[in-house]
C-alpha cells in the first residue's frame, strides 16, 4: 500500500470537519502534510485509512479554538513512520493512560470513545504500537508503528510503519 496516498485520502475525507465545520464555527484549523518518500508496504489500505482518519478527528477535537494539524511521513532505515501532531490543549497523564480503552472519551455527549481504541487494536494486530507524547497546554505528536513488509518481499520485522 502507498502510505502517502492513504494519508492524502484521509485528509480529504476529514476535510469537511477540519475546514467546513470549523469555519462554520468561526475557527481556523490549518492542515499541513509533510509527506516524505516512503516505499510501498504490505497492509490493509482501508484499515490504515481508518487509523489516520481517527487520529485526525482526535486532533480536531483537541483544538476547540482552532490550530494546526501536521501529518508527516518519513523513512529511517527499514522503518516507515507516520507522525500526526496538533496544537491542541494536550492531555494529562491520567487521560493518556486511558485513551486507547474502549468507550473512553473526554467528550461523552459527542463521541463514542471507539476511534482510538479501534485504531490501537488494528495496529496491535499488525504487531505495532502507538506512542503518545503530550503535556497539558502543549503540542502533541501521536505516532503509530506497525510491521509491514515492502511490496513483494517476505515479511521483515524491521520494516515498520510508524
């Protein structure tokens, strides 16, 4: 699968929420994509699109006054990385410990609390992980990692999507 193409699709899918809905509420959310050269990797395109979409929606919700979301891809050695960061309000340690729990949400009347939980489950099934760096009041990067093999090669545990 082409990670950068999937990210472009997810950005387009989420555009009504980060652009149109935000502008309708009088706020501005800037979407920045900084997509590096990455090899094609094996995996499920629709599941990866769901992961990226859920992470973008989470970033939007973290910025009720507007802000900036950056989606970045890059490769280091055998690993392909995806990093999504936002200028939202950040999370406490207590929230970070629970964000991947099913039905956990900080917005109980607008969310089911399943988006990040489902994303976590998909990434774990790939044998990967999600890393969260956040402090209240500071920009927060959210990274995911999953082992993928380059298209047409045998599975290599060092080839990862992050």
